[in-house]
């Protein structure tokens, strides 16, 4: 049965992590368990697996999949990877393989009830963790026009952000914007005749911006990168840390905002003498993968090894 998600840069990710028997693997975005299962299969009976996900359904699904394939009982953490240091420290777990495959799984975007896609009519929810936080509907209803314009410009890199925010404000003054289709129509209206010449659907960037804002995606990534930097610094200083010396950390980003943050954070660690880059620059998908899985086209994989120059292959 299909898991509902094809893991991107699959061989490349396994190639940079190089899982070995007995490793402790922390998958910060377990999703449908594609990467996690493949890594777990290399760990042998003494390996450990920790799975994080904001989405309870994905966390359970990936845990079942890892257990069925390997017999390893994963440690599930329902929450954001922003708190990885606290969660691992509380359990006394020290990781030597870490993966974050950012964003959302195909199964989430394909589910109309999640409200993540302008192609599928559904409520404007967009939360990856449906158990808490503000929905996109509430965000649209409660933000000023100016704040909406600013978030659409910032997280969507949308040149027409002000026009779109003005249109949203005009429409919601009459009746609340409740569904993905309503919002997609509002954005198309704001585009006017430009909608016909635009290469992508006019609502693409606005939906991306709202999803990033609803899930505080940039805040979580910032916090994660800070945790990795601090952990590497602790190793360097000979203090205990949630990362083991020589740990391999891989991050897959899907848009320029994510990739820029990862690139800058890894460069800062390298400058501070805390890591070596495993990937030189970012790895991107092959033409074959791009043809088979359109989602992979924007994926960029960067990986570092923390403070243990002798282990870099
Ligand atoms: C691209 S999918 C991961 C797919 C996975 N690598 C696989 O092979 O199936 C991203 C997953 O990360 C989760 N996620 C996104 N942001 C998160 C965060 N800040 N903390 C924990 N999980 C997060 C999403 O709910 C989603 O399930």
C-alpha cells in the first residue's frame, strides 16, 4: 500500500547520513516514514530511532512503519523540532544521525480537510498540528491588511502582496473567507489579467506564505539551527550535548527562505570551527527524480558533520 508520500533525495540522504549499526537516529520530520525506515534498516538491533512530527497521524504512521520493517521500537515525540534539545535531554538521548526534511508531506497536501492546497476545496486550516494553534482562516480574519501584506511579501516573496492583502481586506469586510477555493479566487482577482500570463497558479505564493506563518515554519527552523549550533559548541568545549561528536546532520529545504537559513547557519558553524560540510554546497535531485516526483524539483539537501574532522568521508 502506498504511504502517500515519496521521500525526496532518498539515495542522497542515506548517502550523507551513512547509517551504521548501533547509531542513534533522530528524524525531526518523520512524515510517512520513508527516510526513517530506510535509515532504521541499517541500524541493526542495537540502533535507536527517535521520531518527531507535529502531525499526530504521521507520527503514528511512521512509527508503525519503522517498527514493522525493523523491530526497533521508535521513541515518538509529538511536537516541533524547535524543542529537540529539551526533548532529547529529558530522555537522556544523544543523537549521531539527524534528519530534517522540511515542510509538509504529500498526504497532508492531498487531504482537502487540511486546507493546504488551492487545488482542493476545503476549510482554510493549514495547521500541520491540528490539535493546536491558529488556523489560516483565523489568521486572515484577525490580521490587519498591512500585516497580511507583509507576511505574503515575506514568506511568499509575492510581488503583488499589497494588492492581494487589499483584496482580502475588501472581501472579508463583507463575509469571512472560509475555504481554500474562496481564497484562491480572491488572489486570482487581485492578479487580474496577470493571472493569464503567470507561469504558476496565482495563489501559489500566497498559500505558501500563509502556511509558513500558521505553522511558524521559519521560527521553528531558526530555533532548530540555533540548537544545532549550540550543541556543536558544547561538543567543541567538551561539554555534554544532545549531539554526539561526529554526528551527521542533514536538512532538506524546499524554498529559498529555508535554504538560505540552512546555508547561513552551516557556514557560521564552519567559520566557528564546529563542523565540516559533508555536501559541498547543496545536493539537488537528478533529472530522473525530477520527472517522477515534481515535489523534488525544489529540494536542496545540505549536510554537516559536527566537530570530528577525522570521520568525514
Ligand atoms: C516532507 S514531510 C517528511 C517526509 C518524510 N521524510 C518521509 O520520508 O515520509 C515533513 C513532515 O514534517 C512535519 N513537520 C513540519 N514542520 C515540523 C516541525 N517544526 N516539527 C516537527 N515536525 C514538523 C510535517 O507534519 C510532515 O509530516
